[in-house]
């Protein structure tokens, strides 16, 4: 009876379509026209069940969608993904059968999970059984949830768990197990001395062909592979920078240092691709590509907070721009301590004035207070339960002290342009400095790495759509009023002067 009311009466149909529209609005934020066109086609088909008009309506809507900028952007992402499946090296990868993961924390366990799922034999090692147990629980919980939702069979669950061999420092046979490893992926703390010690330890027990990959997010690969008593096979060392949480983040940055062999690079690329990642090869520089672009955003967000822009307004502005979450929520999700480390590290690196204009002590002061984000239940937001979050009185008081009680009524467009321009300019500078190979790699890196609005196609397609010349003018306006951190890089100036586009 209820179904007949909903499907066969005008009031019922109105309620149904209103509910569907709200669901689509929630999932797309109104940024993707295709779901709305599908709704219109279904509505039309239900009201015109006879004849061929309903098929004509579908053809017309499809033709309209094919001509949209969103369609062009999303096709560009698909083409970019296809392009990223190949890399420039002609070398053959080694035949990897056994992969060892050093470190069973969140990153290490995530890497072990996606590796085991793709059929590799996995060795997961940590210093003690307690640390190892937490890593195994993480994997088993993830697989258990998928099994409950019927996205994984019991057989597949058993197969995945059987491929993982847990090892600790106390396991007498760990060296024998590692003697058969073809690839070792290190995911330990961000400490250069520790990582070089791990290299020494691994090289002493693995075969000569074994590739050593480090999952560092900041330390130059060249420093880890630098000649010394700890490193005997620097040509086998390469960076494989995964993003957290590893099972759901599709991007993998592969970073060769100046002495990395083509075979090691090809091996990292082949394993990453088989793990289901889209691999982007980037130059060995501080922050690599994605974090290097993230640094200026963090600085600009601190500048906007200093000027008194409310946190909720910052988040809303960037979700309306097309980001999956706003910058404040992003800091809380990845960890305020991680954001502080990235911003501080890059401020002292080679970006110069491009990391200026803000006050990143905002983040380091929060870390000192123990406000680490969602993981500590307190960051910019205070977290309660699974979904509850609000800005508490302590944070409000802290921000008043930070910005002197200022309250800004800055327009949403200005907020969006100030944050996005810092990101886009750094992406273009990375292309100028050959940190990334081409605009397609730059687009894929930021769409998959930080969720740059997919319907805009990435920073370079976004520049093509709004016009490089007008964007450079906008940045020059900011530079005149706010400072040299907004100065467009030379590549953007050249493209603006010539009218050239990044994509055809």
C-alpha cells in the first residue's frame, strides 16, 4: 500500500523525488550535473511510459552532459590515470614474490593489507609483539568489515590472512624470512638516523637484488641513500610515499634519488600499480609533490585565521569550491601534529617566500596543548561520538589570543582564491622545476592526493578553464595588497603572456 502511494500518486512521487534530490545534493554538493540529469530522465520516463520519447529525452540529456566542463574534466582524469599506468623507464622490474614491511603502525599495516590482497607473500615486522598485534588487528578488522558487508568471501579472508607472516625482533627466524624478500618497504618513524639504521639492518639479511623502498613523507631519499657504512646498495633505494589511510587512498608517489637504478624504479612502479595505486613519479625534493603543494595552503589558512576568518567559514568556502573537506577539517583528520610537521619542515626548506605570509605557530601551539585532531578527540574541533563535532570554548579563547579577537567578513570568493592560488601556483612551480613530468601527473597527484575538486580536473585543467592570464592577474592583485607569497611563478607568467594552455 505504501509503495503504491509513493509510486502512483502525485503527493507520493513528490516526496520520493524530494528525498532523492536531498541524497544527491548531499553526495555531490550540487557540483556534478549527471545525477540530476538521470533523475530528470527517470521522471520523464515514468510520466511517458509509452512510445520512444523517453529515449529521445535520454539522448538529449546525454548530449548536454557530454558538452559540459565537468565531463571534460572527469574524462581528463580518466585519461590521466591511463597515462600514469606507464612510466618512462625501459628497464624491466624484478620479479617480486615476497614483500617485507618494516613497521606495523597505521601506514605499515595499511601497506601490508593492500599488498597481501594482491597476492604477494607479506612479511610484517615490528620491534615487539604488542606493536605487531595492533597492526594485525587493523588488517583483520578491515577485512572482517568487508566480509560482514559481503564484499569479501570467507575464502578470500582466509587467503589474505594466510599470506601475512608476523615477525618481531624476538622472532629468531626473522632474518631467514627476510633472506627471501624481493622488496622491503620501510614505514617507521620520520627519523633519518633510524631509517639509515633500518637500511643497514635490511641489507645485511636480504639478497643483492632486493629493492629497499622508504615510505618517508618528508626526508629526502638522497639523504637516506647517502654513502656511508650503513648503506651498501644505494642504487636499490627508492621512495614509495603512500597516503593515509593506505587501503582507501589511490595515490602513490614514487621518488627516485639521483643514484636509483632504473630497475629499482621500475620495480616500485610495478608493485605500486599491482597494489591498485595510481603511481606518479616525482623528483626528490623536500615535500616531494603533494606535500610540497600542501605547505603553502597550510600557511595561507593560518594567515586567514590570523585575519579573523571563522573556521566554519573557511571550511564551507573550500567545500563549495569542490574540495571533499575544508582545510580545517583536513588538519584535524590527518592530524594537527602532522600538519605542523609538514608546515614547519617546508618553511625551513627551499620554497622561500612561497611559504611566507602566515603564522604556522598556530599549529605547533596546538600540538603543545595536545590538540592533535580527531585522533585525540580535540583539534580545531572537539569530537564527541562518531559524528559529533563543535568548536569548544577553549579553542575559541585560543583563537582570540592568536588573532587578537579579529572577526573578518571576507567574501567566500576571496577565501577560495587565496587558498587555491597558493596551491595552484606551487603545482605550476613544481612543473617548472621538473618535479613532476607533465600537467597530467600534476592533476592526478592533487586530485588523488588531497582531493582537489575532481569536477575541475586538477590544478592545470582548472587553470585552462578559468584562463591562465586572468588567474595571473588575480594573483598579482593579491601580491600587491598581501605580499610576495602570491607572486605567480615564471611558468604561469609565460603561459599568461603567450595564451598557451596546459592541456592541448
